[in-house]
């Protein structure tokens, strides 16, 4: 049985959704890259996507939504298993951005653009 007090509380609801985005930055070898990729999960504070680059936790990336041309800086907070689609990479926006994804059905716990939500370490 899991102790409810030990469970990690999420800052915003996860939505399982595939969205095409473009990630850019420097890989673990110091080489610049720009890669079109796809999300697995999104939320108001970041998301999980597939990338085909050698990366490290805490590296900074720029994520662009090609539909809106909005660009955000984010930090890698998780590196997961590799699949035929690439390595699973968890990203955290430097500031919450619930409208970056262009989702019309924004969950109630995603902050509005006017609200300021301080970041907590994950």
C-alpha cells in the first residue's frame, strides 16, 4: 500500500496528446541541433516528447510550436527509455505556458496567462 503523504503532487494535469513541435539546442556532444519531434504528454509546465539526440538532464532547449510560431525556453528534467521514435525527454518550461500547446480544452488546474505560478523543483 502506498502512503498518500509520500506521493508527488502534480502542478497541473497531464494530457496525453501528440503535437508536432521543433526542439533546438546543443546536444551532449556540444553540437547544435534542430529537430522536428512529437509530444507524448503535455501539461501547463512542460511535456514529454521523443528526441534523437544525446542529451543530459538540466540542458536548456528551445521549443517551437510550428502552428503558432511561439517559442519557449525549457530545461530537460527527465531522460527516459529510447524507442524507435527516439529517447523520451521530459521538459519543464522556465515559466508556465498553458497556451503554448494550442489546446482548446485546457484543464481547470492549468494557470491562466495572467496568473504567475512560481516554479518548484521537481
